[in-house]
């Protein structure tokens, strides 16, 4: 049940605010519902993580919507890890959803695109993988999803190729191309919609190219996707 079903009942404490992202070119806000992330969507990154990119269907995990942070707030180095990695990703923002969405109409669900970081406690992820445990401790911690403004597809179109890059302190670490994505955006939406009922406000982090690596306090991460505003995030 949701608050919509119980309009006359009081909360015992103030509800958490709705997570939002800014939208390029307007003061209107994008209210975020869920965050889905696709794993190993670039072959060279799958290989660097020790997997065969040809053998896997897409797989997904989630981050909590309140892990989104504006880039200018910085990324606080999280507790409980000594190996925190950057992953630069194209973020797909949905304006509509549903179940069993055909790939050939899936782009109709897309409101726009942003540049995001899927920050990862890699040491905790390695432990989780080793023991067959869930990934939340590695992926869904506070501040783990710095994200820039959403660019409406009406303005920037649907990017299928173009540089996706991340530099740390000016040195390029990740340098890929969106055309290397194994599962393209329409295929990802179609696949996800067979597992979950997608909804307006859902975000999909579309996977990262090779070159992920550790960051330290004081580092400056600069994330770039062609055609979108990049983000600069200081590790604090
Ligand atoms: Mn990722």
C-alpha cells in the first residue's frame, strides 16, 4: 500500500524526501523511482573482471534511489572498504514503463540520459561473489550514485555511439564507446520489463567500459559521455 491509498492517515514521522535529478534546460525536476544497474555490459570490462562476455544474458542489480548525489556534493569515501572503484556509466531515465515492453518500442519509454558513476566497494563485492551473497553492501551504500543532470531525448536524441570516459586527477582511466555496449538500451529495457514492472522515474545505469580502478580521498573524478554534460566529483 502507498500513501495514495490512505490519504486521511498520519505519518508517525516525516517521510523521506523524494529523490530527484535536475533536468538540463528547465527548472523542473525528475522524480526518481528505482535504480536498476546492468552488470558487465561492455565486453572489455567483463574480461577484466574475469568473465566471458559471450556466454551471459544481461543481469541486473539495484541501487537505492537515495544513493543519488549531485556531483558538486562530492563523494565521501565510504566506510568498511579499502578498495572503492569508479565505474562511469550512461544513465537512462524513463518517463513511462510497463511489463513485456517490446525492444522495438522501448525507446518510447525514455525521457533522457545522464552521466553517472556506479561507485563500488570492490573488496566487498569480491567477498560477496566468492560466497554467493548479494551485492548490496558493494553497490547500494550511501552516496554511491553521483549523477549529473538529465538531458531530454527530445534534445539530445538516443545516443548509440560516442565516447564514454573517466579521468582521475586528469589521467584517463576508462575510455570506451557506447557502441561497445553488449546489450543496447532498447534491449535492456525490454529484458528488464520481463523481470520487473518498469515505471516513470526509473533509472537504468547501463554498464561501464574497461579501466575501473581504485580512488582515494582527494582524487578528482571527471566523467564524460559525448553529447551530455560531464560531471566532476571530488572524493572527500
Ligand atoms: Mn556498473
